[in-house]
C-alpha cells in the first residue's frame, strides 16, 4: 500500500517533470524518489509516467490521478494547520493565469489584505493574453475574457465587459476621426499578433470581416494600452481594461457600436467543485471583490 509521502513525491515529480529535480525539492535521494513512484504504480496497477532519459511525462491516467491527489493533499495540509494552530489561514501554493491588465489593474490592488491573511500561501501568476489549458500547464484557476469554449471546467462570471476601438485624442486630431468603418483602413494601428482581422457591422448593420495593416505589433495587452495612449495607433481593447484612460480622457472611443458581437464577459475558471481546493475558492472570492462595481 502507498503512503502520503508517496503521493507527495508523485505530485512533485509530476510538477517538476523529473526524478532528480523532485528529489532535490523534497530533500531525498533519487533512489528513494524512484522507489516511491514504482511502489505507487504497483499499488494502483497503472503506469503514471512516460519515461525517457531526461524527463517524466504524465500518462492520461497519471494526469487524472494528479488532478485528484493534488487537491486532496492540499486540503489535508490545510486541515492539519487548522487543527494544530486554530487558524483558518491558507497554505500551500496557488497558480493562476490571466491577462496582464487583469493582474495589474484589478488583482494587485486588492492582493495585500489577502496576503496578510494568508502568509503561508505562496502565489504564482502566469500573465499571458491567451487561454492557458489549466491541467496541461498545472494552473489551479484562470481569469478569462470573452466567449468560452465548452469544456469540463467550471466558469463563473465576474462582470460584464465589451471590446471597443479607442485611440488618443492627439492621434485623432492628427489623422482625423473615422466616421465610417472604411475610414479605419487609413488609420495607424497597434495590434496584438492575432488582431489584424475582426468582425464589424457595416452601414446596414450586416456582419463583415475587416482587415487592417498594423503599424505596430506588441506581445501583450498592457503594451497595447501604452501604445494607444502614446498616440501610436488605434487599438481594440476591453472597456474594463481602459476605463481609467477613458475617464481621464487620454483615450476616447472610436466608432461606438461598429464591432460585431463586442461582448467579452470576464470569467473565473477552475476545475469542477469536487476538485477545487480551498485556496482556489478563496482566490475566486478575491476576484469577485476585485471586479465588484
């Protein structure tokens, strides 16, 4: 039969993708690490890892086992802490992914109290402008923008949001304010790599695919906002991402209503409730507070 240390070793090997790295992190020998994995596979009668000379890669069965065991160990550690010290503060490690502007503008400003209440919980943010697969990239949860594909994940809406076209007033004074969709072709644009084509409504309200020539390409959404404020081009942004600039007048909306299906709600996404630990639930509550009107 396997033990809790065997399960802890399995989780560490899975997350570090190697026996040597896991042994170093756990402070045990590589022989002990290998023995624990072999014992666990024998007890379960499954192969948990695809092995080669350099790394361990999870099998499908190993991936499913990791999803369940990681949460169980996290809750067990939490229970031990609460029983031993009488405190309900969280511990362990939380991994969350989101766009850069969500982290900088909404999560960071409300994170201090959460950190003070949970000093034993470490947090790691993966900030990218793409939908990160949670299981494959070992993320506990995500904050996502826009329409969600059907999946086994649970999604809870944090707030409504829409995408808009906006620009700096100085740029519009220089190149002229577009009065029709066709005018957008003659404007400079700052774009993310995948934003050169988008759907618009024509003068009769019909859906059309529209292409622009990007004057400047940037790799993340925060730089997109900076480029717009500096007058380098028009941009497509979430209204929530530039609400401060719109209120201050450093950015103005261009051709309101011209984007087709602009709705882009903001969601908190995580594994089903049976596999979501307390740290994920606590961070979900933090995100709800961050986006509260």
